[in-house]
């Protein structure tokens, strides 16, 4: 355990050191300007790590900000980071669900229907060349004008971003059985549905789970970006935006950290699901 | 050269016809790829009797696997006639007339050994209790009863191939087609499996078609050996193995055994297998 944690912790320690050095350096001008005339250099140095609106907050400031915005407000309050995280997580989860259904349906179509194989894959790849992150706020506004408000526009953006890894992963997975495994089914004169349920689908699981991890983080990114336009009242994206309006760097960084935590949580959830399947399969996916 | 084998003469009795499981007449199979035509099989005629153990032997490229796959309806004949149980190979496949053992075990890694053996039974719609019973019976038969909860990757190559044989036997087909099932195994494991397979065949009374390029293996297992030659694949000679029905591994050192092996080797040479 210690042996495995050691490299991880040493990188973490190095990052912290770099961060503190950078924070002192970046906030030095600010601290000098705001300091009393008779402030000692030592006081100024310490002040770089205790600004209300630092250029780069120190790690401990972010932790304190997260702590207060998580624990010092009721979950229903607009100041609660938990509320914002939950709003974003809900949109991302809904988007991921859409992506899962869409990605799998597309993959099944591509693998089983020759015309779809020839036509669809190119469109799926082309779909990802649209800079959706750049135009997401616009899309949300347009959808809002069309009567689509609330969680749905956010989920659609999240789904649009995250269906791609699922679709491509599942196409690869459903095609992964080797000729012998497929011939075997033929010798049993198995139906198409049986081949799908007993060969293609179980074989694709080894491809679905890695794709799902990528898709989950993409869904979060999509949901956050979709919260950036003015309409959003809550969500990590709204929190980022209002933070940047008012120069609340601490609030921005707390929201960013919360987003990373959410992503870690999402990946951990996927891992947990995968672990369940691996158990069922005797230790291998 | 189409060797006249046990082709039933025109006046053959219905009884004799009924005892023929696989019959090929002037069979040819060619593959088309990139505008190039490769003749895999040409002018193959042969008949395989019920309850016999027939080996197809020959060097790589002689079409022995292609012939086996054609019997299984995994390849389509270009010309000639091929019947399995008096039906087209396709009808026979749809009626699940045969079990097939591939060169590799082709087990599904996400299924336990037991569930691999139950795979054909599930597809054929057998009740769960019966499935479990069958799996237990045939895993015991190949000596792997205690490994039923393991997963394929936890077994050795030889054990995996035995699982695949149990899987092919589980739905009790009257015809077992095997494509070099022991080709990838070491000689000691192979000896053991040969003995095992011989006893299995003896106890079930099924018809077996076995592709190999090992002469001792072919002689030991078979009642009849079909020697094939490459480019294009055809039958050179059919040799009856007149050894005792019940055989142990020691029989391989007997003069009778060596005589048959010698004949097979001569036939392979005549087919330019050593060029």
C-alpha cells in the first residue's frame, strides 16, 4: 500500500510546492499594493497567501472555501456548493443516459445493417468536429427560445459530447468476437438475436466500460459548459460564470475542484459497476 | 483423380444408403479473392459410414479443413454434390446434426467452464435443470467435472480443448467434426487426449470426422484414413485401419500399427506431400 502510494504522494507534494511558489509569485504585486506602508517583507509574503481575490489562490484557501461552501450553508441555499454540484451531476447523468442509449443503438445498427455501416460512421465522426464546447452557450440559448429549458438542453449537450466514445467503443466491441467464436454460433444455427445476446453483447463489455469512463467525464464537461450562458441559475458552470463576473477567484477554484471531484466520483462509479461484472466473470472483463 | 471409395453402387440396398452419414461426389470448392481463384478442393468423392472414425490427413493446403467446413456448411461447394444424413449440409446444420470442435478451443472467456458447455443447450432451448445435468455429465466424461466453476483462462490448453469437446458432445450429436483439435498441444497432452477421445468414441457410437496432420494420431484413432494432397486439394488414397476396435496407446508400437502408418506415409509421398 505504502509502496504504491509513495509515487502518487511525491508527485502530489511536488505539485503543492510548485503551487505555493506560483501563488506567492503571482499575488506579490497585489499584496504589495494592498499592504500597509510599514509592512515587513515577511508580512507581505504571508499576505500573498491570504488575499480575498487572489490571482491564484493557495491550495489551503481553496480547501477552506470548499469547506465553508459545502458545510456552512443548507443544501437548498444558492451558496451551497453541494446544490450546484448536484444540479450539474443530474444534467450530466441524464446526458450520459441519452448518450448510452444513442451510442448503443447506433453501434448495433452499424454492426448489423450494411447500409448504416457505410453511411453512419462518417457522420458520427463528423459530428465531433463541430466545436460544440464553443457554441454550447449559443445552442442552449437557441433551445431555450424553442421552449426547451431546464435540465434538458444541458443534458443534450452532455449527451452530444459523450455518445461518441460509446458508439465507437461499442462498434469495436460488438465486432470483437473472432471468426471461430462466430462460426461456433453458426454450427448451432443460432438466430441473430441469440448471437447478439450470447456473443456480441457480452464480448462488447470489455470495450463499453473504458468508453463509459471517457464518456462520463465528457458528459460533465458538456453539462458545465451548457451552464455558462446567463440563463443558468445553478450548477457548477453558473458558479464559474458568476465567480468570474465578480472576480471571486476562490469561488471559481472551489467550483473547479468540485467538478474534478464529481469526475472522480463518476469514474469510480463506472469502476464499481465494472467490478461487479468482473466478479461475475471470475476475475476478468 | 477421384478415387472410388465406398461409393454405394447403383443397386445398393436402402440399408446401405442409410448407413452413410456423409457423402461427397465430385466435390469442388474454389475461393475467389482479389480476382484470383484458388482451388481448394477438386474432384473429391467419398462416403463416411455411420459409426466410423474417419481421419482426413494431408499437408497444409490440401483442403482437409475446407472439406470439414463444407460438411459443416461453413463453406459452400462450388460444384459437385455433398450430403449429410441424406440432406444438404445447410439443412443438416439447421437440424443441428453435428458437433464441431475447432482448432482452438473457442471458449467464451466470460462464461464459466460449465456455462460454456451449456451454451449450445441454451441456444437449443433446453430446460435449465437438464442443461446443468448434461454439462455435469459431459464434463465428467472428459475428466473436468471438478473444474466446472473455473473460467477458461484458468485452465491449460489441453483442458480447454477438452471443455470444447464436452461442449460439442453436450447436445449428443450423432456426428462429431473435429478440425485438428490437438494441433496446438504438446505431445504428452496429445497422447492422453487421443486415448480419451478413442474411449469416448467407443462408448458413444457416434460418427467422427477428424482432421489432422499427424500420422500416428490418424492411425491410432481411425477406422479409415483419407489421405489428401495439395494444389489442388484432392483425395489420394483411402486406407482402412484394420486394428482391434479397442486400442490402448501401446498399440502404436505393434507391427500392424506401423504397417498402416507406413501405408499412410507412402500415400502422402505419392501425393507429393513431401516436395
